[in-house]
C-alpha cells in the first residue's frame, strides 16, 4: 500500500497573498471615495459664498425678465433672473489663476440671502454714441430697501461705449430671499431716475415718458425746398410785397431732454424746429416799382404766441440767408398749433418808403 504526502505550491501561495493585498487596498480606496461623496452630499458640494452686494461674473446672460429703459440717444436693456441660493460653477466666469477659487466650486448665496443673476447692455440709438456727452448712465438693482450699483457708463467715452455695447452678466449677492415681484431696476441719466418693475415690466419714467410715446412730430409742410414756404407782407393791406422770400422748416419735434437745457419740467416738453431762410430777392409793388433788400433782421419765431427759450443761429444778414434752430417750452398735454416767423427787410432803391416787415404763418399738423 502506497501513501502520498500533500505539498503547497510556493508560487500559488504568493499569488494568494498578492490578491489579498490588492483587495484590501481596493476596499480602502472605495471606503475613502464613498466617505468623500457622503461628506460632499451632506455639505452640499464645494462652494464659495458671495458677500452681500458682491458681484461675480457669469459666463452666460441671465435668464429671466427683461426690461428696456429709453434714454436720450440710447437705451438700456436689463435682464434679471429669479433669486436663487446656489449657482453651479459651470455658469461662472472663473479666472483660472485665481488662488481663492477652484474652478469646480459652486457659488453660494450670502447667509440667509440670495443670488440674483443680472445682465445689461447699453445701446446707442442709430448705432452712434453721442460725442462729448459727459453724463454717465447709472444702472442699479433694487431689492426692497437694498440698492446695488451695477454700472456707470459714459456713452461719450468711446472705450466705455464699446464695452457697454457688449452684454455684461453678473450674479449679485443680496440679503433675504425676495421674489421676482420684489425686484426693480433703476436707470439714472443726468439727474433723472427711471424705475422698472422686473416682473411686470412697468416703467415709471417721469418726464422721460415722452421717449416711449409714439410720434411727437408736427409738420408745417415746409420741410424741403420743392415744398418750401414763403414770407408775405406782415400788413395784408401793404402795396409792397417781397419776391421769392422762401424758407424751409423741419418738423417740430417734442422731446423731454435737451443737451443744453437738460430735462424738461414735469408736465412740459421741449419743442424744437430747424429753419433755413434763403432771403428775399426783391420787393415790388403793383405799379412795378422794385427795391432790393440790403439787410434782413434776425427772424423772430413764436409758437402759439410763446417765444423760444433757446435759439442757435438765425442772425441778421446782409444777404438774407440764415440758418438755425429754436427750442420752446410747451405743455405736455397740448398739441402745438402754429409757428409764426417775423422779419424786417431794409431796402435800397429810388423812392424807398421805409423798411418792410414780412411774416409767415405755419399751421402745424401731427405727422402720421
């Protein structure tokens, strides 16, 4: 009878020990990863907390209610998102060399506060900025009693205007947890502040309301040379009459802001018209006598009997040619009715019988 003895292969034993070690290490790593995941889930993930009033750049435009505020020569569009408690890191415009912020960190609201995403853009109307305009456009976010200054933009500064034409987006830290109905936007220009309710879009524009109202142009029918108007003798019984004393008058435009006069007072508007006078060639009478103007006085212009509050050009002239603009203060709730132009011609020639006053009456009708 033969008996055999069992032996353990040394190589197999080594493999078993290596496998056991590998399983132990893998289990330890799994436990560590799971622990981190549990910790992150409990802590809400790695975050950076915004301060109240702090603004941090966003990578994309805010998604929410948009309001557009009209200004003299430009408009401001502000888009406001709903207040939130956290914004994901993928929405943030992170400076990757910022030592204080990991690019995987989300943005958290201030303690007991909120984050409000906001985007804004300032656009010059007609595509052109007003040169030499020193007045800044101030844009603010309002939440209850809190006001956060978002931007101060000078359209007359070309570099500022170029930046303003590109949308700017930020997340703003505010106190409390307001709803969209509690948010407002303020836009200030040269001392006048317009307030827009974010949720409804309603704008309290004050005297700037005229910027939102349709057509505020009135025509006299004398805007171009083919349809130019002419002076007649101021005294309808005068035997003398001017020859070819023509002129043009642009549309009379009502507007709330004048670059020299500023904002109109509440309940009033400015009314501006540009005139170009070509001068009378002669003065004649029924008998065929002819005289020649050697000087034309500065034209006097009234609107419904009122004198202008500002005038440019329109000076006295030896040739009779004159060009310029006048501005009136008018009631905002009444349509202008009539422009009246008065001028005096000084004459030369045989038998001159003194100067000749001339006049033009221009009834106004609303364009469109």
